């Protein structure tokens, strides 16, 4: 997948041997050049960041009206930037190197850098736990908002722009590329969906992700020499044997938001301690496989989306707690051995990963419902709540404006707050 040195379409990361990753201006210039060289590629803008930078997306298409879209984004956390460099390589190969057949049934829309302002504050001291590139961007945007906690609230202009793009495209698949935290393990490319597929709010799209997407991309990754798994979110990073967490998700995350609106959404979490080159290549394989399975199943996905969008749950789970016993096991979890020592820096016991492959029986810790609320048939929002009304509009939630006074018998809900003395 990596082109030779001196190739006119080598990407900046390939040129640097994956030691570094290009800045925003270099990415945009490279994409504009690719767009000028290929009729399959167009570069567009869809909003501005907090600091006023233009947000860009690339559409790879053979044309044709109504073709379904696979939407991929990199850099929602700007230090977790594998998706950007993998996407540039894949776009090049689609546009110029014979992989245009990926566009026969679907279009690819690629956002190389979501959190551009954070991306443009690179430092060797950002994301110290991630192995490469040398300098990385920041987690949050210029206002210190984590964009992967802002899908529902839409406090950031970047988030509003992304929701607008999602509403414009109505993608059949949405892929959010990040890098994991946690403990060391042999797996290099991990991915997941809302509620790990077990606790999804909408079942039709969740079932497609679990039974079609997961096996397809896992096979492709394994055949390419990678070791994939559903993202193992640790209960306790210092004690991996305590298990991995499967739990519901709210709509502030990309995956949770996708679940709430019936849009198949995948979170890629490459393993932090694997070399940057390996992570980028793994992301490339995953994205190519994702486009193939989305094209093959486009009609099936559209039907699943329609089923989920037509459903109207009567209750919403609002609180849960870890289950008292595991809901399942990974019999031969591919871990890495470690010992512990007292660190002179922190003064506490720390882990030292030894690089020795081990396997052990990993418990999967599920969740038990604690509290649910019955959803109302409708909400009445006073006209002075302008921020609420604006967010409804941004999300595309239908509402009716009352033109004349009405008398209605309604239930009133008040928030509950707990104050603590300091």
C-alpha cells in the first residue's frame, strides 16, 4: 500500500516514513492537487472552526444521483490522527491507482481533520501515551470542548457543521477514526459500535453492524496481517484480568448519536502502543473493507435505517450499573505480560509492560438497568427557550410553532440537582 520514494503522489506521511503527520495547510494543498488531477475527487467546505478555519471534506464519486454515502472522519481528537493519513492514501489509490471500483455503488465522503484548531497546536508532549507520530495535536478544540462529547449539545461550531453534513448526506455508514487508551495487548486494530452492539437503542442497524460489518472487516484485517477485535474497554487498566466493559451510550458520542438517529456508526480505536505506520495501514484496510461491505449491503442498510427511524421507543434507560456476574467471556484474550514497580516519578505502583505475548480468559462485564423514564408523546417548549429551539432545528427534529394561545393540561418535569459542600 505504501508507494516508493519519489512517487509523484506519495503522501506526506509516507514521505516522512510515518514519523510525522502533515499540517492542515499541507493536507489541503495535497487534496486540491489530487482533485485537479482526477475527475473523481472534489474538495468542499462545510463550515468554520472556532478560530475561523475552513472545515473541508473530500467527495470521491463516479457521479450518479442518489448514490449512498460512506462518511469517514479523522481527527475528532487531533492527536489520534491515523484516519487522516490512511484516508489520503486510500483516496489516492481510488483516484489514480485502480481502486475506483470502490465507487461503483457508493460514494466516499472523507473529512481528513475534524478538530482542525486542536490539530494546529502540535506538540511532542500531546498524547504522550500514543506511539507516534512525533508531534500530535490536542484532544479538544480551541474552546477546550471535546468534540466527541458534543454531538447532542452542539456547543461547538465544528459540531454544528458536522451534524449539518450528516443531515445533508444521510450516510449509510459513518466511521469515526480514533486511537485507544487502556492496557497493552496484542490486538492492533479495534473497533466498536453503540453499546458494543449489545445495548444499542436501535436494533436493526446494530444487528447489521454486529453480524455483517464486524465479520467482514475482521476478515480483511486478519488476511492483511493485523489482529482485530471489538474494542476492549477496560474495567481497570492496572488489572486487565478484571474484565472489559460493555455498556449503553448516550448521544453525546458519535456512536451513541448514530444509534439514536438510526445511522450505522463505527468507532475505530487503534491500539496506542502499536507503531504509527502499522496503525495507519490497519485503518486503510478497515476503510477499504468498510466501503466494500457497505456497497454490497446498501439496500439492506437502507432498510435497517428505515426500520429504526420508524420505531418510537416508549422508555429510555437513564442509569445502569455493572452486572454482578460476567455476561460472557473471551476464552483466549491476546494480552501482554507485565510486572509492577514503585515509580520514583509518581510515588505509586505502576505497570511495566514486558512485550511477552500471553493469553487469558477475559470476562465481559455487562450492565444492569437501574432507572428508566417513560418518554412523553410530545414536549412543549416555551418560546423564550431559544437555545433549545435552535438545537432542535440544528438536529432536524420536527416541531410545530403554536400561532395562537392554547390551554393544555401537561406534565411538568424539573431537573434534580445535588449540592455538595466544599
